C-alpha cells in the first residue's frame, strides 16, 4: 500500500503547498498512514531562529520515527540549508521553495541515496510554480494561494532570500480553483501568499483588489484575507469592504512597530500617520471590523521610549488582538548587522507587556457582541460536550450547544462568552 504522512510548519502558505502535494499523491493512489507510511513529507519554516531549530528537530524526528519511509524535505529552511540537510541529516529527497511539482515523480522512482533538487537561482526567482489543490484537510475552510515571494526586503526578514522575488499566480487559475472549491462545498476561502497584497504587481493590468472582486463573485459564502500590508489597501478594496457581505470583516494588518524611527530601521514602507489613516478608512466602511496585527519587540536599538510609542500607538489604532514576537537576528539580513541588540530579558518583558495588552483588547472587543445575534460558520463538532464550534465573519469563536452536528452549516445565535 502506497501511503504518506505530512508535517507543515509555519505559515498558511506551507499548509497550502502540503495540501497540493497530497492532492498529487492521492491521484497516484496514496493514502494517509500516520503509523507506517511509505513516504514522510515535511514543509519547513525559517522565519526565526526558533523556526530553524524546530525544522531540524522535526526532520530528525521523521527519520527516527519512520525508518522505512522515504523522507522528503521542502520549504524555507531547506532552501537555505539544503546542503546541511543532505550531508548531515541525510534526508532522502530535498528541495526548497521550488521544484515541488517534481516531488511525486521522484518519490515514485526513488531507488535510494540522497537527492537534492534545490534550485538556488533561475526558477526560484522568476516563475510562479503552479501546484493546485483538489482536497483540503478542513471540510469547510480552504486556503487559496495566489502568489509567492516578496520584494519588500524588511531589514529583519530572510524570506525574500528563501522565497525569491514576488510573482503572482495567473488570475484565471485562481478563479478556477476558487470556483471548484465553492462547487465542492467549501464555505470559506482564505487568500494566502508570502506577500498577498503585492498580487498583480508583476502582471499587466492586474491588481489585488480586482482579484478580490472577482473572487467575491464566485458566490463563496466568505472570503478571508490572511494578511495584508496597510500600504496595499487601496480605495477599491475599501469599497468592497463596504459593499460585499461575503468579504470577512477581519483584517490582519502587520504593524511590526509603532515608532517611526524603528519602522525606518526595519525598512518598512510606511509611517504611523499613513498606517492609522488606512485603518480609519476601513473602520468607517465597516464599524464592527476586527483588526489583528503582528508586532516585533526588541528590534536593535529599540529604546524604552520607542517601545512605549508602539504600546500607545497600538491602543490608538484600536487593534483587537496582537501576535507578538521578540526580535530574532537572522544571519544575512541588514538588521543582524545593526548595533545595540537588546537584552533577551528586556525583550521578554516587552513581549509580556504587549500580550497582556492584547488580552485586554480582545476582551473589550468580545464584550461589544455579548447578547447580540451573530452568524456563525460551523467548522467542527465536539461530540463529548455536544458543541458546534465556528467563527463569525469578524473571527469571534462561537460555541453552540447542540446534540446535532451542524458542521458546514451557517447558524445564527446569540453570542455568549
């Protein structure tokens, strides 16, 4: 029996790419087997030093756990460390962030040894690799990858070096996959990519907003944007936020810092005034919108005053939830060469302070909806506690008591914490 097991580390893009590979394996007759698979696949992450460490640990764990399986490694960590993985860890088949379309044939024809097909230049930096997904592990929500790579080169980030330049997926291919997902019953589609809002910049007469408009017209119940830069939210997208009920009222907009001086050192493409102006426009179009964000603390040279600028600016923006990360120095980035790196203890204190703020902000946001009617897409059923669990458009998690499994249904209920 041909069988597989998979692990996806890191972002939603990695999850999509694993789903794409699984689709191709199933077409060849493979079935999932977590006990004794013939092939074990891992999509690695390299966004932080901790992510690198976890990737190494998981690769070694796969090798030790599935001794008779073909071990396949791909992703951002292997893009930068493929030689180490081949020579020291000795996985069987290795690639980085391209050539995934060759993996199934390599698995089928594998005869032994180490095969490294990582492309360090040509293809990685020029072409969008069309993978396509025909099945997803979730039964109501599907990720839809629309682009790869990034041209921003934020001073702290390795990803442009690991994923290559920004390249967009063909518009018609995106719409075709979305239409197919709706046909097969998926209620929510989550747009994902390395730099989602940059979609279309490498194409002729194409913009992210135009793509979103066409996707909303596929009659998907809900379209959610995984993450988008404030500088790439244009008036056309804000118009769609105001007019289209099936565009999720939740936007994850990375801030990273609320200090203009730190933003400049980070090589971010906006300042505080521009950022706040965009959020204000969105909130005017959609008063109940949920805003979540990413924040990096302890960036080299971040003073107490700059940190407090960030703290206060987060409150001014009216964010509802924060994802907080201590700065992780990545060799080869501009930030790694900056002076005045912050003591880990100070970074930890700042992380905890922002996490406390995040908890308060989310509680305040939730309280606005208590005892009000909300519409929920049910995503899972807890058979032990008899609960249907799902999310609203603005990403409130709702638990609905019922002895009837309503996964995939849209339910109106009164919100209770």
